């Protein structure tokens, strides 16, 4: 059949949309897509260049201070550095800046040696660059740091707007550019008239595909998303912002963007040095963050994926790395997938903090407190309507396990249930029979005994626990770590928080003399261990206390420098005396009698107070699970029995979100109970590090401690026995 005279199937149909309109809309869409993609690439380049402008001078300075001998350490081959040094090139920087021709002009240096020298210098330069970190200086606020904050803020704004639709933008630009030029023939009647049949047909087909792309872009909502992204970027670009105030209000956000930019977020340390096969399985999890209202750091996203991939896990991250946020990310993912019932079990001291963090950082449907006089009604409400139920270890034992599917249980400060014979442990185990996902969290899963850590593993993965030999001695620490890899993930602050300010720890050794010595001697004579620990503080007259005197000096200096202070002590009377001595500078006191909700309110008041001030706290009450980044000076008035007690207390301030160097002052008295306790703490810390703290066992020393003998372990860790021995030692020393 032939076409009617004067017609051509490649000619536009009058009923079809105007070809010029289609091409014009296609051009607009591809231009806007290109604009957004270019804005993202430009922002990344600008941030990288600004970062390099800060880092490169530091890299050059470090290379200039590095002797040429360091090149030998960068290669296994023997290098002729002596001849080069004799020629006046004495640092790694001088070799890095020299050309191959300049090096080969040195007697004894040929093409092979010059190549090796240059390669070694490049390797050292790359290593130094990777290890050179930017820590924003909130004190001097240098202009270069402000420039980087500006660049990171712009990058984050564009990423937030563009990243969700980036694949669609690339596909859109690609499909339109492939047909745009060919389809233009349909908008030019004269050229189309003279064009050949094949060219006309190709042009008509290209126009048809463009029309489909334009239509699909509108119907799928991509066109509207493009407009929203452009408006958001333009609005943020024109907004005035106090950069340093914004950084201080959300340092985690800025440092997270910087970590992603520099690649610091994706390291073996961030993945807990887990086996490659396990890492691949974890990374395959697509984490749904749609209900999460906070940006996850790379290591935090990995932690959430670990919990989802492995189902029943222990998250042992060091304090300050955001274990709560990782757990909330897991719950958000599960709710997005349709699960309804979740349970969080925690100490009463952090119950309010869990409520606060859940409301602040997520869009989870409901938070229900299963605690207090309304517990029964709350349980019924939770069973019927779902949500995140939050309760305490003590309350859990008084709640019957409901006949519902609890999708996930999160246990915060899980070392509270390390004793299998304890009531709260047995109560928790009843609940752990049913949930699909279980997440135990503790920065100190093994404080004194390896078998205590094994007990935690048994709660979540009995099969893994059975493969653990707690009697392997120190030589078995590496095997221990590998055995628990399927269930246990731990990262340390120094491995993943490049931006974390320095922590300066100072032991303030104080001499007991005069009345303070008499007070101490009296406590020793009476065999009163607790009085011995408090003697340097609790002299009959406060003015005679050497520890109180030093504490007031430290606080005065901190206040003069605009710093906020937190004082920790095990003893209420020490805190009361501190409060009396410091007067109006003290915002309040956290102790065991202060309800959990009031503790959080007190911390909020301390944080929001505009002037330097002091918060005082019992170390067991305020040293666990609370975020007190407003304080950058920490004072611990006496040694504690467990290493984790002090570490957790310090980590309340030295944690993600801290913007200042944290100064830690331990008040210690010479020739006293303090010295003995410090020695015991050192032994306990060493035992903990060998098994749970390090991701790898380094420089193992087999036989350094024999844990096959339960009596030996008991002797090493029994606080009661330690106390008796210290009292006896001090009585002998003082001739009592």
C-alpha cells in the first residue's frame, strides 16, 4: 500500500504536541539536570581545594622536619641516602622537590637510585597527607577554617538536594543528549522538507523518544524534584549564616561531611577490622534512613548494617561514638520495613536520654515509657499500638513477656546483665527468646573477666559462645577476637573520629601533710577504706583540704578561660563540700537521688548557660549514658575501682560533638591509698585491652597472665581483697 499523494510518514502529525515545545522542554530539563550535577561537582572540588589549602602547608612542614633517613624506612631496598645528604639534600621535602635530573647530577646516584628516591618520597608524602587532619579551631577561628566550613556547608546543602535524584539526573541528561540534535530537524520545516527519508524517520523517532522522556519526567515527579532542588540550593546560597555559631551548634554534622570528603569514613578501622567476607555481607545491606533525622557517619552506618546483617549482636564501640544513634538507625530501618514493636532496656539514669534522643533524631511513630506508676496502662497501649517502648532493667523483671512479636530489643549498658545468676539478667533472657533482632550495647563488655564477656555472647549467640575458650590465656586473645567477629563489633575513638579534639590528661599529685595527713592516718588506723579515699578532701575544716584547694585552683583557671567544668566523685559528701566551696558557680548536682528526667534537664540547663559554670556529679550517676559535651574540663576527685568508670565519665565530655580540647584532671595523693588504686587500675586496664578493646592483638606476650587459674583471676580482680591488702600495707607503712 502506498502513502497518499503529498504525505510522508515521517512528517509530524498535526494532532501531536508541537515539536518545538518538546525540544524546548527537553533542552530546559537537560540544562537544569546539568546545572545540578555541575553544582555538585563544583562544590566537591571547592571543598577539596579549600581543605588542601589548609593541609598542604602542614604536609610540607612535616616533610621538611623529616630527615632523609626516613626514606630508607619507606622501601625495603637499600637506598644511597648518604651521597644525597652530602650533596645538601637533608630532608624528605628536599628530595621530594628535586627533579630526577638534579638527583642524577649527584655523584653515585644513577637513574635507578633517583627513581627509588623519588618513589619513596612520594610514598611518605602520601602517608603524611593521609595522617594530617583538620581540627576546627574554635578558639582562634582562623579564616582558612571559616572558608572550609563555608565550603562544607555548601557541599552538604547541594548533596542533600541532589544526591537522592542524582542517578535520575544522569540518566535524564544522557537520554536527552542522545536524541536532542537529531530531533531538532522536526522543528525546522524547510530543512525537513529537503532531508532524505531515512534522516526524517530517524528525526521523528528521536522526537518520539524525547516526548516520552519529557512526559515520564513530569509524570514521575522528577521535574518537580528538580525545581525543589534548585530552589533549596538558591535559598541556602543567599542566606546569611554565622559560620562559627553554626559549627558550634552542630559540629558532628560538619565533621561528618569532612570525613566523607576526605575518605576518612571508609577505613578498615571504621569496619572494626572484621573479616573481608563478613564486611561484604554487611555492606550489601541497604540501610533505609528515611525515618532518621540525622546524618550518620560512615562507621555508624556500618554499625547499623552490622546489626541488621548479623541479627543478634553486641556493639562494643568506645564511649562517645554514638551507639544510641546506631541503634535508632536500626529501629528506623525496621519500622520503614513494616515492623511495629521495639523495646529498649537501659539503666534508669539514661531512660530520659533515650526518650530525648529518639524524639530529636527520628520520625519513629511512638515512644512509650514502661516505667513508673502508669506502667500497666503503658504496656497495654504499647501492645495494642506498637512503638518504641523504653524501660529499665529493674522494671523489666516485673513485666510479663507479651504475646506479640517484638521486632527488636536494644539493651543499653549491657554490662549490667553480664552476671547470668542476677535477676535482671534472667528477666532479660526471657525476652530475648522472641525478637528477630537483638542489639546489646556496651563500651566495656569485659571489665574484669573474660568469662563475663562470654556470658554476653551467650545471650545473643550461644553457638558462637561455645566456640570461645575463656581459659586460653593472653596468647588466645587474637583467637578470641576472631571467634566473636560474627557477633561483636568495636571501634575506638582514635580510629574513627579524626576531628575529635585532643584529650589532655593530668595526674594532679598532692601531698598529705599537717591536718590532712592526720585525717588520713586516723582512717588507716581505723581500717576504714572509704574514709581513707576521702581523707584528703574531708578534713574537719574544708580550708585544710589539699584536694579541695587544688580543685578550686583548676576551676578558677577554667572559668577565667571561658570553660565549663564537670566534677566527678564517688562520694556524696565530697560533692556537697565541692558545691559549698564553689558556691554560685555550680549549676547543680547529679546524684543517685535525682530522677533520670531531672538529670537530663539539669544537663540541658548546664549546656544552655551562657557563662562558665560547674556541674558536679556522682560518677556512677552522671558518668554513664549522658552527653555533657558542654564541659571541656573534667575533674575526678579520687581513683575509681573499675577502669571503665573513669573512661565513661571522661567520655561524657570527650565524645563526638566536642569542639574544644578536653582537659582531664585526676586529683591524687602521694603515699596513700590513691597510689595503690592506680596500680590496680593499670592491671585491670591491661586485661581488658588484651581481649575486648583492641581490634587486633598487637605484640602479644603469651603467658603474661595465666587465666587458667580461677583463684589467680579472683585475686587480681577482687575489690574486697584489694581493699584489705591496701589497708594492711598502709598500716605497716605508717607503723600502725
